[in-house]
């Protein structure tokens, strides 16, 4: 696939955003459970923008060198690098699982912060499942969540 970066605004219409992500990711070669993982993780990131990141932002997707990257940016900038927990949050609260889940579902998750904007990058190897019949590990956990 020739890389053509796509970008969409994050609005309350998350169904359309998920469809756009799916369409692009399939064209890039991501399929099966890994496609589902990326869509779930990107949806979580978009929800975080709506709930904690000022209510608006952008989602950009691109593929370069076999890595599919989804960049989700907000307009507040409170999310800091290193905020993705490596351990599952306790079940005591009703929130706090989104960043952890993104880390579990994606090959890598990074956060960049500049004044007035935080960007979370969700990355997936497109060709990961080719050698093992599509059963590549899920993010850091190597097992379903």
C-alpha cells in the first residue's frame, strides 16, 4: 500500500470514525483480531479526547514501513508521556482502564505533549500475523484481555 496519511476530526460520531479507521487499516493489510484490537484502542483514545481532552481533536492514520500508526490529538494537553500504565488498574474505580487497554491491544503506545496538545500514538505491525497464520500476540500481554 502506498502511504496516504488520512485525518478526521473527533466528534460524537464515533461509528463513522471507526469505519474510517477500519477502511484504511484493511487497505494497509491489517486484518482479523489485530484489526479489531486497533479499532478498539483507537475508539478508547477518541473517547478520552471527548471526555478529558477538551471535547474535540483529530485522529490521523498512516502506514510506513509495515507499521500502521494512529495519532489521536486533543486540544488540552494534559496527557503526559509515560501515562500508559504497565499494570492493570485496580477494579476499585469506575474509570482508568482506557490507557492500560490501549497498551495491551497495540504493539506500542507513546504519548507526546506540547503546550495545548497531547498526542497518543497507537502502533501496529501490519505484517505481524503473516508468519504465524494471524495469531500474533496481543500487545504487551500476549494473551486476550
